[in-house]
């Protein structure tokens, strides 16, 4: 990663390009879905200790994808907050059907 990003708007297309392979995105969706499910369960049931599992659930699948499929360095290492926001944005756009247009704008061949 040679360019430094100063805004999330600049970072977002980079983030999508770093997730160019459908299998990478699929593993991210699994991790993010687990995070949402665990957080919801923990809050609804009052099992607050489960909240400690959130980073493991989310990052395990994401980093597995980057190191084995995408073969790149996770953006989380350099842009932790923006990467977290971008991951939830990518997940939501996938669920709502808007991701293809964003991938196209970022120049990702999908």
C-alpha cells in the first residue's frame, strides 16, 4: 500500500479493490454476519462476555481470506477504523443488492 488515504471516500475504492475476489468477500460476509449475530445474541440474552468473541469472529474469516485467497495485507493493519466501517458497508451493500455498482465504480472485475 503505497498511497496514503486521507478521507474515507478515497479509501473506499481501494478497500473494494483489495477485496476483488468473490471468495474473499464471501469469507468477509461470513465473519461480519457472525459478528452481528453474536452481538445481537449477547445483547438480547445479557451474555456480555460473548462480546469479547466479536474481533475473533470478524477478523478470523477476513484475515484468512486475505492471506490465502487474495494474497494481500489486510487494510486493517494500516486503516483499522476505516476498514471496520468499510467491511460493514460492503456487507450491507451485498445484502441490499448495491455492491455490484460500487465494485464497478472501483474498477473491480466481478
